[in-house]
């Protein structure tokens, strides 16, 4: 993150802080003090504004504010960009007519995500601060790797570690003591769109991102690889919510697997692979019909999904509180379902 911070300090934050919090007396200006991270990759000289603020670049308060702004605004920008591109070019619009698609679902997904991102950003700032201040095992170039092959090995290590950790965090969030106050918000979307990818409770979104931030404190990670992997993680999170079932791999936890997680709740907790679901007994193989364009959005498949999903919702949540786009009020639907289940209706 110090790479990003150096760039934005040079082109934006130095001037902003100098204007808002100017130094009271003489200022220090040494190019050796600034751009320590970025100078190892490209030459970037400090501007005339460097050092003119009472809050110097290495000031803890300034770094906290700057990192929060970066995490919040960049997170929002990346979310809106990737989700919108996925919605326009990949997402199957037939999903909008699914009987479990909610009334005004996309605006609800957007509102939930955009209100959660600042909270997730704030909770993540301590990790970014620790990285910027040199407490992590991030290194600046390939020469900083513990051994030459590690520059390639760091990628599968990162994926393997985060895949393992996210599985258990995600599964723990489905425990009845946690689910209703934390993870239920994300399961509001039975048929998610790409805009659901960040539509979490902020603590939930932060908790599932923890492994990404913990990894560079446990194992070495090159700084540019760190940024690239964060980009990959963001895109992947959008893709598993896009409803386009590209891969039928038994190994990759693709969109079809994650669709089953939203439909049936207690299956396919994994992020990148199906390994831990298989070992943990929570893997559910997607129906072959999902990979056939003629049947994936057919009435037979949807009726099957609805029948099982309604049963599981009663078990997990009790009454279904969602309002569906077909005009049925959630309370009415849930109430009828409960009465039928108890043998008290028709």
C-alpha cells in the first residue's frame, strides 16, 4: 500500500494537507524522505508541496486519514466498475425474472454495498498502517524474495492460504449464533447480481477479507504482487456472483457453486476452490442443467430451486422476510409456507 500512498502523496495529498493543515514554521523538504517505496520502481520526485504541512507524510494521523480515503474511494470505484462491466457484458438478464429475485434488488444491493464499503475500509486501515510503517513481510522487488523460485510460489501460496481461511470464516458465519446478526444481510440476495459482490454487513465483508491482509504478515509477498492479487480477488468476488456458469470444473469454485450457496445456504462456502468444501462435507455439485443454456433458466429448474430454497429458509431463518419482484410480500409467502409446513393451511 505504500506504493499507492507515495503516488497519491506526490500528486494529491501533499497539496491537500499543505492547504488544509499548513506548517506553522520552517518546513523540511528532502526527496530522500519522500517516495521511499515508489523510487525503487520508477523515479518520482517530490513536488514543491512536500513538507509544507504540519502533518508530514510519516505522521500517524495523516497516514490513517489517507489510507482510509484510499481504501474507501478506490474500493468504491473498483466495485462499481467491475460490477457494472460484469452486469452489462456477462450477467444473464433472465435472472431478473427469477421468482426469487427481489423487488428493486439492484438498488438495494448498491445501497448495501456503498454503505458497507466505508466501514470495511475503516476496519482495514490498521493493516495498511502496519504495512506502510514496515511491520509486514512485504518486499519491494524480486531481489527481496527468500529464494528465487519464491517469486512464482507466492501466488499459489496466497491463494491456498486465503482459500483455506475464508472457508472456515465463512462457514463460522453460518452458525446460528452469528448468522442472523452478521451474515444474513448478504443472504438477502437469493439470486444475486454482480452488485451483490460487496453487499455485506461491513464486519462480515471485513472478516472475509482478513486472510488477504494477514498473509503478508505471515509470509513474504512482493508489493506489486500484493496489489495484483488484490485486483484478482476483487474481480473474482464479482465473477462468482455474475450467474454465468462458465466452468464446470470439479476443482474451481465458480459462479455455479456460489449460486448454490445463495440458494441453499449451507453448501459451497469456498472462495476459489472446492477443496475445503469437499473435505468439510459441505460441497454440493451444481446440477448439470445449469450448464445448458436451454435449461439453466427453465421453469423446471426454477421450480426445483424455489421448492428447496423455501424449505431451507424456514430452517435457517424462520419466516422469509424478503419481498419478491413477482409481487408476493415476503411475510405472506413466509407465513403461508410456515402454516403449510405445520399442517394448518389447506
